[in-house]
């Protein structure tokens, strides 16, 4: 998503350029000094504050219309096959991982009082409780292979700020959507237990509600009304979430969904923030 500047990841060659994400490698210890698994360690810092949107190099083509077999007597039909994850982009992506390997915490939110729509800078710490791989590119265009004949598979990770008001449903302010693929070197970083990276970026203290009628009336009554009519205090926490992935076929230029067990982790920070209406 953002303007080119120098970017380095652990293991990436110097001089490689990506879309406005600045990364600084941290000093590492040799195995003879400190066992890295046993000691929490910052391994990289990524600065997304100056990033700008980038268009995909090769947007996927629309899926062809599905072909249905001629109708038959249902009593003579065999049981329907269980949908696979990579058939027509459909399939049951089920379940949520109860103990996800990603650990997220809020380092800095700038200040504790905002007017709705204010821009601010945030810093988030993303770590691992056990070995995992996390994406570190801010644009899907950066994940696409340079060679148009090569296919790729990718899975996004979202970083957001949850705002909780005891009287209403929680809402979210989105921080980052990160992309990575094992088919694109340098777009992901491997984290060992105890290792973590720092993510810095900009966001706006604003959110939108689903269209009226999205929820049943007994649920919609607890949606926080917009526009805000008075200052509201929220309990905030940062969230890291990733769900299904996607596979792009270079030959057909079509994209399908790939099922993964969902991972969600929150900081649990009891930080309080006040948001005021624009007209106050």
C-alpha cells in the first residue's frame, strides 16, 4: 500500500525496495551466548507510517459461471461430496484456534483523548509463543511474483484496535492489513518462541456501522450510534487476526479461497481512551 523507501528484513538482501515500509534488523545473539528460545527478543521493526496504496499488478479475473448437472430424482442421487477448500473458492473454513501462536500487545497509542476522525500514530508489538510465520508487506502488490507466469498463495493478517463500551457492542478501528507468501521471499518473517517484531503506522480514530437491518432488532439496539452526540470513554485493546488464505493461478488468472483455522489474539490491555464528537 505505500511510496518506495529502503526496507530490510532478516535474511533479505540490502538494497531491496518495497512500498514505503522501513525495516530495521535488531542485533541477534549467538547460540553460545544466550538461548534465543528462552529469551524474549526483538528481531525487526517495520515502519508503515509513510506507506501509500499500490494497485495489484495482475488483478484476478472473475470466476466462470458454475455448471450444474441435469436434475435427477433425489432418491437416486449419491450423498453430496464434502466441499474441498480449493474448489471454486468455496469450502468450509471452520473453527478458531484456541491457543494461537501469535501474541500482540499495544506499545503506544499517542494520547488518551481524540476527536472522532483524528489521525494518530500507533506502535504494536507482535510476537510468538511458539514458532510461526507472519506477513510483513503492506500491499498485496508486493506479494505478487515479478514473473507473471508464476502462481502464488497468500494469507493476510489484520491488526486492529478494539473499542469496548459497556453499554454497546464493541467496534474496531483498523490499523494494518499485512500480506505475505512463501512464494515471495522477504514477504514473511519467521518468529521463534519469545521473538517479536515492532509495527508502527498511522490510523484514524473513526469507524463505521453495518447498514441498518444487518442485525436483528434485539442486537441492533446495542450498536453505538453514529454520529457521536457526546464524549465516550472506551476500554481499548489491540487485536491480531488471520483467517482464510488465497491462491492465485497465473495460467487462468483466477483466485480461489484456501481454508485455514482462524487465529485471533488480543492484548487484553485495560487502556482507556476518550473519543469526542467532531462538533464539540
